[in-house]
C-alpha cells in the first residue's frame, strides 16, 4: 500500500470514530430527555361556576336516562317467508320499518323497541314492528339481559299501535304522561334500540304537533303525530319519547327521510291515543271504533272564500257514505264541521283522532257551517263499513241536452266535454261534464283538477251541460272562487276550490 493510501485510511478512521462519538452522545441525550420529561395534565375545568340552569338540564337528561331506559325493551322479530308478511320498510319519504334484515328467500328478521306498561309483562309497541311475526317469532330482551318469547295480544293498523306480553313479574314500568299538554319547543328524549344499538338515548325538542304524514294508504288511518328532531332511526320504532320529567308522551314511529335513515325529523304517536288503543287491545284483543262515514279534508283559504267562510277553519265534508252515521244525521257534501262536542277542529286528522276515540253507538255533537249559517247535528257513530263505496246522493236523471260538445276555460285552465252514456255509467252519475284536459301548472291544475274527473256541481249548482258550466263561470270575475264538486272514476266525490284568473 502506498504512503498516500495509508495516510488517507488513517484520516477516514479518525473521522469515523469522531462521528460515532457524536451519534452516541446524541442518542444519549435523547434517552435522557425521554426519561426526564413528564406531562402535567390539567384537570381543573376552565369554568368553575357552571350555569345552574344548564347544569340542571344536564342532570335532568342523566336522570331521565337512568330512570326510563330500563322500561324500554329490545324487540327482535322473525317473520314468515312471504313478501306480504314482511314489515314495511323504506317507504319514501316516510320510513315506518324496524331495523329489518330480509334474506333473498325464507324468513326475515327485524328489530324494534317496546315500552313496558305493566309489571306483569304488557309491552306497548308499533304494529309495523311485529307485523308478519312467525309463531313464537317475537323475542323481547330487557336491559338486564333477560330474554322472553312474547305473545301478540292485539294490533291496530289504523294507529300503528300493538300490544305484546311476556311471562314475567315485577318489571320496571314506564310512567305515562299527558300528550295533550305537549307544546312545540319543549325538550324531549327518545329512547330505543336503533340499528341494533341497544338502549340508545337521544335528545331534541318537539318541533311540531298534529302532523299528518299520510301513514299507509288507508283513508281510515289516524295520522296525528308529534314531530321531534331527536335522532330516530330504524329500530327506534316502538320506543319511548319522554319529557324532562321522564314521562312517556309518545311512541316513536316514523322518520322523514330520503335514504331510510335519520335526516332531522322523527314522528311519535301521542301517548293519549296509544293508551286508549292499548287499553282496548288488552281488554278484548281488537279495536271497535266508531265512524261518521264521511270523506274529509282541511279547509284552505280559497275553499273558505268559495264556501262563504270568513276564514279558513273547520273540516270540509267531501263525500257522505250512503247509510252511514253522517248520512242518517243529515250531513251533506260541502258541509264544514267546525266543532265536535264543543271542541274546535281545524284539521282532518284532528277530527279523525277525536272520533277515533269513540265506539259504535256513541253520540257526538257537531257544529256545522252550511250555506252561510251554522247548524247543530247529533251523530250516532257506526262501525266501519269495509265496502261502503256508494255515496249518499241520489241524483235524478237529467235529460237536458246541449249543442256545445266541448269547450276550454282558460280562466281556470281546463277543457271539458259532455258526458256520453258510457261515461255516465262508468262514473255512476246522470249529470255533469267530463274534464278532457288540464293545462299544466294552471290554477285548475295547481288546485287538483285532473283529466278523467267529472264536474257534477259548480258554485253549489248542478251541472248538466257545458253550456250550464259556461254560464256559471262567465258570471265570475277575476279573483272569485268557484267550488267544484267532482266525481272520481271510483265513484267518490271531492270538492275543489279554484280561483278565476
């Protein structure tokens, strides 16, 4: 090796030893820092004197959770294998289904919630939670992990209420409040078992009362819900909505959603209604409910103007079933029910709820607006007639003819033709004109007039021809309201108020 190489190798060795020493020193310092560092976590809260009202609310939520959670049970349901037995699910825009899991074929399985209402095992829940349950297919699990097979006591699809029972004693029982005293804006807590997450507690406020969310397709269904923004998801169905005293004011039932899950609005059956239904189910296993036998709707400002009311109030009678309680009491299409037993009613679902709490044979007193004055009618309620489709009107044949075969009324946006004999037979009427077309987004369209309806009355006058309808409409000025009575293809009557443009 040359002399230069030896010198160069020596210098490299000196540098390596020096760098190694530095590394050892630095690692030593790191070890020393880690070993000597201690974090003194701060435990003193930044706010020493908590607002007493806020602390009280916080304590109230804690107490509610401790007191009420044991009274809300988890319900697991195994259903039969046919599609028609499956619980409702993902019904846009309102979801009524439990947290449901359906295989491609065979039985399905779902879960929901229930409220314990007696020490010996009666539990209040939703009809849609237990709908289609197989024999011995309802399992109840309590918060203390005890499991029971429940017996179905009875259901009421019109209110979506059901009662089941387990064989047990000394169960924790929920306290029932008074839903008639609930006010918009008050705090509420929802307790249930959403998405398989047992004993979940969420809080919010009552955001609306008396919501009609069109549950199901049955016109007899009673839709009168408490709306809340407390988070409710599939599986919460049948659980408790409670006030800050821990009293149950509603049964969580449905959500407003576009994806099947919570998006801000939940709905609960008022406990007063559910309590009445549950009591009868426990007593007889079924519901015997009285009916007036009328088709009804809310009164809006245009209908009020057309009918001669000073303001939009009451409930409009659109149709009267022949032989029903309302027919026998003398109610007529176009009547406006203002009061029931001295209580004002301003919504169809409100009237349904009041009448739905009565039984066949009960009498109710109605205050009715008709032709500019108020009258009293006493109605003796009857049981539901499943196939009562015939209306109470007995329209006499009218043989008047018209030279005009078709006409358009641009002021309301419809076109009409005279009825043929075939049409008269189809609509079961001897007078009227047929709506052959409706201008899209016209006043008539916006108010609900559609092709394939028959106008049988306008401005409380029978319409026998196009000429007669033309006479009625031509006597109206811009801004006037005409109330049309129309017949649907299934033979039902409807009242539609249209403003002349």
